[in-house]
C-alpha cells in the first residue's frame, strides 16, 4: 500500500512538473510574441515572472536584456546580460552568443560604472569583430579614452528643469523665448493619443514653455495642436526667420494612422510645415527623401539654413543609424542625400544632430568610446564641408546612460541636453546647462638650446590666433614665465626673445579642463654659437663664397669683406689656430687645379696675416679637385650649380 501511495505521489509530482513546464513554454511564446511586435514593456513583465520562477534559457535572457537595452534602461539590462554571460540556466553553453551581445554587455557594464569589466568585454568583442569600426575605435584608444574624457569634463553647470514629468521629456530647442520640446506626458484627453507599445507611455507631442527673464519656465502647453496625429511627433527645428519647421513623425496614412513596414514596425519620417499669417502651422508635407523602408528622423539645420542634417538607417548607413545631410536649395528643391562620413559615423548608433552657430556638429553616439549608452560628441564642420575628428563632451553633459538631444546658444553659452541618467524625474529628462568660464594657466622655462642653461630676462610675448597681442612677460632668474586666465581649448602663439639669441615662436593649444596648467618650455639658439675644434668657420660664420677672378689668386674686395669676419674671430680668440683649405671643381687639368688652389690658399693666408694675425696661428694648403663634395669628377656631366659646390674655401679650427 505504501509503495502504491509513493508511486501515486511521484506521478503527481511529475504531472505537476510537466504542467509547470508547459505553462512556462506557453508564457515564453507569449512573451516572444510581445517582443517581436516591439511591445518591450509587456515582454519584460512576462520574462521576469518566468525568471522569478527559475525558468531561464539563453534565448529568453537575450530578449529580456535586449528589451531593457532598447528602452535605454541600461542598468536593468546589465542584470540580465550578466546572467546570460555568467549565470546558470537550462541550455548554458549550448547556444552561441553573438558578438553584438559582448558589445551590449560592455555598454551596460559602463552604466553601472564597471569599466574594467567593460574593457574585458570590448576586448572579446574586438577579437570576434575586428573589422567593426567600434572595435577599431576601442582598440586605438582603450588605454587613454577615459583620461581624455576626464580632461574634457566639468566645463558646464547642469540642472534638471521644471518642465520634466514622470514620463519622457527630451529634444529641447529654442523658438524665440519659448522652449520647444518633445514629451510623452499623458495627453489622452486632449489629443486621443494611445500608449506606445515600445515604452508603455503615450505617443509623444511637441510642447512649449515660455522661458522667463529669471530663467524659470511657465506651465507647458501643447505647441501646435494642428500638427498632432495619434502617433509620435517629436524633435522640431526652425529656420532662422521662424517661418518654417522641420519635425519628426511616425509614418502614417492619410487618416493619420500608423503605417507598418514589412517587419511590423512603424518607422519615422521628417516633415515640413510653414507658419500661416494666422499663426498656425500648415502646409504639412513629407520630405521627398523619406521612405517606408527605413527611418529618417531628428532634423537639424545649419545656421544659414542651407543644409539639413538628420539621422537615418537608410541604405548607405555604416552602422545601426548614421548622420546624413542634404542641401536645401532656394527653389525649395533638395540635393542628394549624403552620409557625413566615418569620422562621425560608426557601426553603432549616431543620432540627434545639432549644428551650432560657429559650425560645430554635435551628435550622440554609442559607437565612439564613451561613458556608456549614447554620449554627446562634437566635431568641427570645416569651410569645405568636411568634418573633423569627434571628441567626447565629457561630464556632466554625458553620464553612464543615454545622453542626447544637445542644443547650445553660443552667444549666451547656455543650452539643453536630454538624458535618462539616475535621479531624474521621469524616463528621459531635459537638463539646462551653462558653460563655465574656462581659464587655464600657461607656464614654462626659457633655456639655451645647446647648454640647457635657463635664460633670465628673456621676453615672452603671447598672441591669440589672430596675432593680436595678449601680453608680455619677462622670465625670472630661473628662466620661468607664467600666463594666467587663458581660454580653454584655444590656440595661442608664443614668441620668446633674448639678447644674442634667435627669436623662437611656438603654437600652443590649451586643454579643455577648467583650472588646468599647460606647460610649454622654449629653447632658444644662440645667434653666434661657441666655436669648437674642427669647426669650419666658413659654415660657423655663414660666410658668403670666397670668389677669385678667373685663373687668379689675388684677394678681391668682396672676398676681403668675408675674410675680415675670420680675422675678427681670430682676434677674439688669440690662441685659436686655423688651416685654410682651398678646393676647385674637376673642370680643367688635375695638376693645374691643384697648383691653382694652393696659390689661392696661400694668398688667403697672407691676406689674413696682413691684418695683424700671427703667422703661427694660420696655415693653408690647396687640394685641387681631390676632395669633391659630389659625383662631379672628370668626365661626369654636371650642372653649373653642382660644380659650384666643389669650388670652396674652408677655415678649419685646428687648435683653441
């Protein structure tokens, strides 16, 4: 009887386990369906209930982590990527983990500030995907990029602003005295917008808030209700005259309903609207380079309104999304869409472009080495339209999570950036920032290039890049100079001068870190360098050539001027002895050239002695064509200039 009861109990447990396993498989299928339709919030709920009951596998962990990752919730994603790479689950080791997961895991490790582990994962990613631009950028800078970001940090004061809600608020720009931004605040009763499956928040609309003189913000209002549909409207930008707006909207049909692509996704497009005389935005038109097959979003205008920059994953994209641009013609036509290139775009995401009035491109990227998630980067747009190298904006503009939607007014040095960093009000928040006055110190030593001795009383003049004088400093007894209150990240020119020294100029690029000290030593070369044994006074004194008349050896007047410089040195150094060596080129008879050069050497010696120099201090000899300086020997065709190199006089110091 006991055995029969035991069998029944075991059978019951097996049936319960089977029912439980079947229930988990059913739940996973439901979660997978939500995931495939990009209803990530609903998928997360089901996956996490399964995980709580101890049911996990590689595919489920990948999707759970990805669902958080795609929503920008990197710390939460990190929990499940960690489980995928380091935890125990049913099919551990049976499912290959794609290289992209190493990259995503590395990004989320940064979000929890585990940079050492992130570096390890990126090194693994680089082994698997060595041709990926993200791997190449990492390998090129992995030992220095965090230090470079640190040096570029703390240049701004930043604070959360009052328009933020518990929902997502982002993408701020200025329109007159109005802050225009994107918000998912609950407006169902106003616009009829539904919840977005991806985020479980309302579809976004454009809002406005007046900025008061004291920097406070009025209660936000719907910016342009006439633009609104039941889907997302976001990220507006305005022409300089304020009469034309470009903005992002989901792909819709004529009735304003979402239009799905083949992958069951609603894509983004850029639209244009113009301001009517009644102050309404109308004439709404879709831009011609949009497509039902890819995203086109987040427009930005150059200061002259001649170029429109945007983000897209269209054909020709180097990664997941790139920055593109298109020319805007006065006729209303558009140029050819062009990718801005590899200095900006990577195999990752580049998005949310903004162009400042001084022609710098700001954009967000998770492909360039950063602090985690999307970071804001900046690159110079050159006069010819080419774009320079991108640099990370540093903290506090960037954090370990997503930072994007950068806007700055260069005149006021104020702006806005969006972020989902910790301790915010909602999902994404808008932060106001003000650039700090950034000054640095420039200091250094002026010294003798040869002896390394410091030079007191040297004059150091500093100029800005336009060659306007900023100031003059005299070095102290230690050769030290110091210049304070120089602007960060600017080029300056230094000119150092000292008596009996050649003037030296150097260009200095100041760092970006507030309060930093830049060191720049300057070496000066003596105008008249000390003379050493075996020196050639001809070269040392930079004499002009000693010319003789054809077939003559007497000293000409022009030659005497140069020889007098030798006499002055011999008088300054009374113990010095020199040997005059005269040379000819190879033209003419060898024996004749030897005798002619010897006559010229002895004539030179005699002239120097006639100027009061002791005969014991000077000797001379001719060498003819026996010591040619080049290939121009007998029978070799050479130019006049090549032969001239061989006709020379040397004044070699033999004793001091």
